[in-house]
C-alpha cells in the first residue's frame, strides 16, 4: 500500500462491522472550496460556544500581498540534496578526508568518525553505540578496509532509520492528524505543506486552528489555508483548543471531509499543564472517533541538538506519537538527533521539510536520506 | 534521570580517595567525564576540545594534586573556566547601550522559529517598564501573519507598532519607521526582522542593507537554547555579516542544558545579554554567566535558590519554625506556613529547576495546582485537627475530604506526607548535632538529601 493510502478498503477489513457513515459524498467533495456548505450543520451541543461559521470573514493577514522570499526552483531530489548537501558535505567531505590515504582502519580513524557523528548532532550515546558496533565487527575481522567500514556504517544507519513509515490506515472519517511540537519547530508551515499533499492526492482536507494561544497563530494558519486552498476551522484567540478540534471533527464529519489536520500551540515538553492540555485534545478526538487521532506527528527542528531526544521521549510518554516530521533541513544543521530517537523509540520519521515553499515537504524515505548523507554528487541530479 | 556531572566526577574521585596520589591518568578520566557532559549539553565539539585543553592546563597544577578534596577543586576549576568564557563573575555587559541622541535603534536577527518576534515584544515591555516610549517595527514581510503577530503583541503592551502591509521592501520599512520614530520622539525603536537561514545570501544581503540604512545601536542575535552543534555555523555567519552587539538566548524555560550559549559566545566573542524564560512577555531576564555555567554542567543553581529563599523567608519565621520542628515535630499549621514560604519563592516548577539533579527531570507530580489542593485539605480541618493529626479518624477524614472536594485517599496521603516529613526532620537534626537553627548550610544539606 502506498504512503497515502490512509483509508482501508472494505475487503481489507476483517471485522463484519459495516460503516455507519454513508460515504457517497466522498468523491464529489474532493474539490474543496472556501464557501461553507449550504445545508445547516448539526451544531455540536456540548463544547462549542460560538458555532457561527466564520469562513466568510477575511482577515487582513489573508488579504495581504506577501513578499516572496527569493527561492531557487529545483526538482525534489536536487532540493533535498541541496538541503542535505551541507549535511552530506560535512559527512562525505569529512568521510573522504578521513578515508583518503588510509589503507587500514585504526584508532585515529575511529576517533575522527566519532567527531563527525557528534558534530552531526547524532549524540554521544548513539555515536558510541555505532562506534562500538564497528569495533565489534573489526574484532570479528568482518571489516578489512576503510571502504568496507564506510559501507557498514551506511548499512547500520539505514537499518536504524528504515522502519515502516506509511501513514496509518483507518475506516474512520475524517482521518485526523494532530501536529505537536515545541515553539518554533515549524508546525504550522508543515501542516500547510501536508494539506497541499493530501489535496493533491484527491483527498478533501480541512485544517483546525488549535493554536489558540500564540499571538496571530490563527491568522497564520488561515493565510496558509488560503494559499493552499483548504478551509480552516477556527475560534477566537484564547478559546479552548480541544473545543476547536471537537468542532472541527463534527464539521468534517457532516461534510464528509477526508482529512482533518489539527494545529496545536507550541509547548516545551517540560510544561506539565500544557502537556495535559494535549492529552485532552487527543481524548476529545478519541471520544468522537474511536481510532482518532490516526496520526500524532511530532515536529522536530533539525537545528536542535540533544534536546530533540528529550522532546521525543516526553511527548511520546505523555501523548504517544505515531511519527516524526523533521524540519529545516535546508540549513546547515544535520538533524542527526533523529537517528538516536528512531533507534530508541522505534517511532518512524514520516515527513521531512527542507524549505519555506509550500512544496518543500516530502514523505521521508530512509534510503534516499542515507544516500544523500553518504553519496557523492553523482546521483539524482536529473530528478 | 540524568546523572549530573557532579555525580560522575564523584564516582571518578571516590576511587581515587583510596589512593595516595592523584596522577595525570586520573585527571584524564575526570576530563573525559567533563567532555561527555559538555557534548551532551550540545556544546560544539571543537569548543569542547579547546575548553578541555584549558582545564587540563589548570588542573595539572599542584593545587588539585595536593588537595584533600580533589573533586571539589576540580569542579571549581571547570566551573570557573566556564564562567570566565561566558563573561566572568562581575558581569556588566548585559545592558543595552542607550544612544545619548534618541531614539536608540535595536535590530533583531536570527533563524526561523528562534523567537525574534516574541523577544521583540519582551524587550519593548522591558523598556516600557522604565518609562521609555517604544516603537516596534514589523520588518518581517514574508512569513504569513508575522505582522499580525507583532501587532497583537503591541496591543497587549499598548505599544505602538509600525507596519506597512503594502510594502515589499524591508529596508524601506525600517527607514520609514525610523523617521516616524524621530517625528514622534520615541526613545527606543525595535526592528523585528524575518527569520532567515545564514546561508541564504539574498536574505542575508537584505538584513545587511537594513542595518546600513538605519545604523542600529544594537544588533541582537536571537538563538534558541535548544540549538545543537550547528549553533557555531549560524552564529558565526550572522556575526560576520552583521557584527552583532549581543546575544539573546530564548526558550530557557525548557529542559535544554543550553550548551549553545558557550558555543555562540566562543565563536562570536559577543556578550550574552538576556534570556527568555517563558511565553509571557514578562518572562525575560538578565543573563548571568555563573548560573548558565551551572546549568550547562547540570549542577543546578544553588546560588539562585538560596538567594530566593533568603529574600522570601523572614528569618524570625524560619528560626521559630526550626525550633518548633526540633522539639515537637511538624503539624499541619506548619505545613501551611511552609507552603506559603515556598510560594513566595516562585512557582514550584521554577524552584525545582534550580535544584541540582532535578534540573533536567520532570517532577510531573509537583505542580502548583497540587499545592492548592493540599491547602484546601488543610483549610477544611478544624484547628484542633491541624495541631494534632492523630485525632483524624475516618469520619473526620470523610468530612475533610468532602469539605475540600477531594477524596479520603488524598487526605490520607497528606497525613502520610506529614509523618514522613517529621521522620526526615528527626534524621536531619540528628545529623546536624541537635542544632535547632535553620541556616544556609543546613538548607544546602537538606537539598542534597532529596
């Protein structure tokens, strides 16, 4: 099944339970417009305080003509590589210079490798683990020369990262994705990019403005919704985030929307009360749809160092995450922390972000990623 | 969760205590632990290397070898070196230079998501508290709703915001804003800028041109405390192009150790001026090198804690309490008093973060709401019950639970807590030889016991 095949086909389902919901609308609805459906929606009784649909209201932020950051257009692989070239440049450049003139694997070589890994934010523990593995293979005479060592390292990292990362499947509708992360990780931008991808897959998509805390966060999501052409369900700043998401699920359900992506306010993982608020959001979603949220994605900034590990651990412990989104790979940061995270938590990377453009997000592919990390500039130029 | 550097070094040195002499090899083992601690705190690899070299030089002096407590001396050398690099003990650079010919112009710079806009708001608040008039300038014309974000902050602060939604020229916006500030006689102009990658030549060019156009008195590089090894590359480029005048470290309320501070300071040589400690506009503090050093090393911040305790606990109260504790043990009235003292010191969360070894853990159970619940339970007791926990039978407990909106189990838990505290106090007074005064040394011991 493909990455985006999020809805189980009927014959995939073993249980006899038949969908309660009529799915006739499914096809006709895929062309989503900003205007609300003419029929009156069933109002959610419990939570929503201001049920009036606000879609017609245009914000100043939405009508503003934004300056475009000068961006150079490349194909995907090239852009990814360009983004990663600093990473791979570092690793490969470093690798090459480490390996040149070396015919044997010695202690110096291992130490230099250690330095390279640590400067890629891979972290002391994971680095030690990888180096131990190399030593082990050396003692068993499995590695004869530096070239073999290089291949072994590549294989080892690929082994860690290459775990199944297709989106979870369900029969529920809407398919609910909740997006979490610390402040400034890139949640809102990633959501916009994801929405565009789902839309292009022919799935009707709606966004929920769950960041009701940060100044103008709702406006920001609305601008993105406008750009991507998907509706945004929102309440006013300061309202209860869980109520927004409850509202959004209700509305999506009655309109037969396929995918709902919920934004949440950025929060540091050591804030107990804010973590409880997230728990409430997922609880509310679950109450509405038994398997929701179908994906809980943690957005991690590639620039961050070892704290990314603490973030992943804590969000996973408190909320339970189903996947990672690694952003800002277009900088010079290596994002190496994910290797340790994936290794330790077994949670896959589902998307990577590598720019501010709406197309600068792609499903994560471990072998592409490792290739880009390790290979020379020969591959993928034409993609 | 995390072993602190202190624990690790103690482990290394406890082995040594059995030996007569301390040699280079032992010191190397200790240095290895320091190196690991710094790398785990995200200090850049190369910066760590230089640092270890310097420490080695100092540690090899006779002082460490001769000392009876080599671990303490060694930790002190490491700590002092760190404090020195971060700015030294008498730190006076955390100020913003005010132009004698106002307005003073401050420009923010940094990566996307580092916290520039929020920090601009915090700075505005900081100056407005000093009765200065401030103009915030919305210089981010790229990110969706960035202008709205700054305008919202401006409304919250009742601070004027200059924006131009029509313009696509960040340089011109800054220039126009400056001339408006001059016309309206503002004291301070704070220019927010778009987040940009240090390798984005065009946008780096734009911010350089903005700088040239308004000749700011301060160019503040805003960096996220969670930044990893890449902090050196980013800070170096920004500083080379903009010749920053200072650094602000944001998101310090997280549990990141903040090794980036050391990396950035080392590659730029520019002073760290402020830290951001929360999402509220008031959560903004001056930078202290010694506190940062303790945090990076994972040693907690006893100094701040003792300072705060001294500020908020009146000496008479403390002595009285200690004397009573030693004689009769604690009752619920004392517990209530203690809570009030603790409350004066700040939120539970912020206190716990200062305690060595707890700085990086998550004491999920101890939040302020829980304190309130405990208070409610005590308030639902009669005076007699507060004085004597022994009379609490099940019908009394039921009544208290009802009165405070809790369960009997909660009441029981609190009673147990009181008993435990009494036990601990007894042990402590024994340990301290029956002294019945609460002094800083005792406080330190108490904190170490936990």
